[in-house]
C-alpha cells in the first residue's frame, strides 16, 4: 500500500520504526505480534535503450531525427514485486515506512493532477478531427510534442528506469495492455498496486522484449520545459501529453501518480474520444450491522 503525503503536511512517523524500515526490516506493529520478513535480494537491472521501450511510430508520424533521439542507453528494472520495489523506495530515499507498514511518499510540488498542463497531440487528419477541443481537451502540435519528446529522451539518457507491463481492466478481452516507464520507484509501486500483471489473468509471464503494449506512458519527473514552454504553447514548464497515433503518453515535471492513472484510465475507456462504459472507480464496504453496502461509479473525463 502507498500512502501519499501532501507536500504541506507534516509526516508523523515513529522514528524507531522508520530507522528499522531503512534497514529493510519492519518491527512488529503494535498489537499485531507479527514482523515483516527481510526484503529479498535486489533484482539486477537490464541494459537496453529507451527506443526499445516505446512503440515504433507509424510511418510518417514522427521525423526520423526525432525517433532517433530515443537511441540512448538506459538500465531497466522490470515488473518488480512489491517487496522488491519497496527495497528500492527505501534505498533511494523516496519513501519511509509508516508504523502500519504502508510506504509514505511526498509528491513534491504537485499534490494533485494538473489538468491545465495536459495536452492532446493534434493531427487534423487523425485523432484531431474527433476531439472536442476546448479548455479540457487542449491541443499541442506534433512539432511541439516532438520537441518535448527530445527533452524527455535526453533527460532519461543513462538513467535507471522502472518498467511495468500489464493490463488495465480485469479481462483479457476488454482489458488493454499497457507499459508504464517511470524514473521513480514509487511510481512503479503505484503501477504494481493499481494495474494487473498478466499472470493474474492467466497470461504468460511477460518479458521486456516480447510484451506488446497497446499504449505506453513515459513518466520523467526530472524533465521540465523551462526554456521553451511558452514557445511550445504550454501552460507551464510541466507537461502531460497524449499522442494517440503514436500510442505514447509523456509526463514531465510531475511526481503525482494520478497523472498515470488518468492516462491509462482514459485509454481503457476508449481514448477519451468516444464515450464507452467503463467501471473504473468503484468500491465496496461491509458492516456487520448492516449486512453490507456497495458503491459504484465512474468519474467523468473532465476532472
């Protein structure tokens, strides 16, 4: 479980248990009488290129020099278990353990999603003809998005990344295959919690080379468009862009995990272009006195 701490909040954590968590062993929770076992030996990263992690662009969609920008080396940790990713979060200082075992992280500048920084790549002969453009669905030109892609590729070059391959939706028929590439272990933890690994749906355990995502998200919290955001028609140096023809989303400058959720949720519900039914947000609670209660719902694409 991940507990997100707002940047303005004060983390009230037990110092002794936080110190124990840093060593990889959680002391017994009060009243539980149990102890979390030591974390496993760390996984070994795979050396590859950023280009190998993203889908090939359809012919004529992306200039060759822009596509070549992704030919940079990266190291990849692939589909880590919860125990493994927790080791990384603690070692990198991205999180501490709360007394109840939850991982506590700070999201930095953004304590929520940033809708004014979200844009859809506008190709008039493609998806652009189907989008209801306005304050919610803001357009960005292919050329400006290509410039952001080059920034992201340069910012991730030589970095250690985390790749999650799995499904959005608990059905191999209607679910969508998604790949999420993140710079931060905490965001990989978020994906492991929220998305569904293929094995859980009776699918073969994926490999980095063999998995074929229907869409990919690049989360580059270290990359901002400080020098060119006005020229590129952005609202700020932070950006979240959707390129539906390329099947690629990019998040630059934000650590907030809800940006990933919004992207994969929109893709799972038909791309946010044509409305379909999608039980994305639902929950259930049960009380012994009442016999149980159910709540279901789906948030609109405007939020």
